[in-house]
């Protein structure tokens, strides 16, 4: 059984189609990343799958339960950290977790232990009696993640979990996600931090304007494109040099940065033409300061896919 399965999942807000006939599956125990530009529909997708919103059409099964017919059961088994922390500002950190624990029928000693564990883990124990309204953005973010875990859910949705956190706290959250996944929990998270997706995810889905535009293991997404980037920094940019580079048939794309006099050349990785290109640059009078060859990064692939020119391979 899949942890999550969506079928033509759709959400419209007036004339805006925020989520457009999405079909995807998430495996149990997987860390599944949802990527996409602002307004792509990531938050809306998470809100639909956690029954914070009802779909306009289509459906989804989460943990074996239908998000429309069994929304109560879905809410019980999922944990969700939303974009804007839904916490009670006038209650203390402890009271917030206490409230949500009770709402999930976690009580007594188990509740106390759980709240203490979470507050300690997130470094908030010493602030447990402070009103959440006085918390910094990062502290609220951490408490919001703690909140999502209070009932030990099997499927966890985190909407940009590391946004607003300092590097150390962000690292702690990422380690937490890994350890939850090792315990067999399924994690769906949205992010703009491609490096996080690269480090954490088994698979990623890229969405744009509510539509799925790519889904797969990162290595697949990266290797499918099979490209290398050759960066040549020159003392001075010269059209003659640029034209000479353009002549090579293996050159897929060329980007010129005037401010740094750098030419970035996207090459078919299977063909080794770097020495010839460099020779040609020199023969055409280019003064090379540095040369750097790198495999295409996730960022390159992501931008290519989102801009819709991922067809040429
Ligand atoms: N409650 C709402 N009412 C009207 N439109 C909405 C509502 N929520 C989202 N939208 C619209 O739906 C689209 C998708 O929004 P969503 O918040 O899901 O994007 P996102 O991918 O999470 O973006 P971001 O990266 O900025 O968080 C946007 O066009 C947004 O304006
Ligand atoms: Mg969002």
C-alpha cells in the first residue's frame, strides 16, 4: 500500500487553479520533497492531503483513508506543520502542546513525557512557560513542528520546515526528518532549498501552476539531463570568443555573465570536448583566468524544468 495516493486532485480558488489534477504516490517511509516556485500549489497540496481544505474535485488516499469520506481518520494519523504556524499566541509553549495533545487524545503521563521530549529536543524547554506571542519566528517554527509530532503520527507533512531557522536549527530539523524516516514514518515536505531536497529526499516532485512537471529520484532527474557545465572566466569578453564556442555542436546552451566576464557553457556530458573548446578560445585571442567543469547541479535542472525547456536532452 502506498502511504499517499492522489487521483486527479484539484483545488480551485475562484478562477485560480491552485492544484490541477495532480496524480502521484508516496511510498511508506519515504522522504518526499515537493518543489516549485512561489504560488505553485505546494501549500495547497499539503492542506488538501491533511484535510485542512476540501478538494474541488479528485481525491486522495492518505494512510489508507479517503481524504473526503474519512477525513476524521486522516486527521488522526497525520501531523502537519503549516506555513503560518497555527499556534495560540496567548498560551505558553507548554500549554499549546498540551492543548493539541489532548485534542489528539494523548493524555496523562504519556502526554507529559511527550511534551517534555519535544520541547527539549527543540531547545524550547527553558521557554516552556513563555507566551508564544513573545517567541521569535524560528522559535514558533520549531514549536509548530513539535506540535505536528505531539501524537506520534505516521505520516508527517512539513511546509518549508527549515525556513526562518538558523543553520544549526535547520540542521537539527533535517536530522530529525532523517531519524523519523528511519523509524518508518513517511515525510512529505515542501522546500525552496534545493540542497535540502538533495540531501534528504528519496524522490522529489516538481510542480508549477498546480501541475506536476517532474517526479522521480533526484539522481534520475539529474542524470536524465546528462549535462556538464564548463565555466570559463576570461580577462575580457569578446564576441569572437563567444562565437567560436557556439560553433561546437556539443554546446547545448551558452550563458554570458558580463559582470564577471564569465562564459558558462552547457555541454553534453557524454562528449569530451572541453580541451577543444579551450583551445579555440585561446586561438581566438581569449585570455583565460580560470576554467571549471562541473556536473549540472540540481539548481540547473530545477530551473530548466520550471522554465519549461527540459525537452532537449
Ligand atoms: N485561500 C486562498 N484563497 C485564494 N487563493 C489562494 C488561497 N490559497 C492559495 N491560493 C492561490 O493558490 C495558488 C497556490 O498557492 P500555494 O500557497 O499553494 O503556493 P505555494 O506553492 O505554497 O507557494 P509558496 O512557495 O509561495 O509558499 C496561488 O496562486 C495562490 O494565490
Ligand atoms: Mg507555500
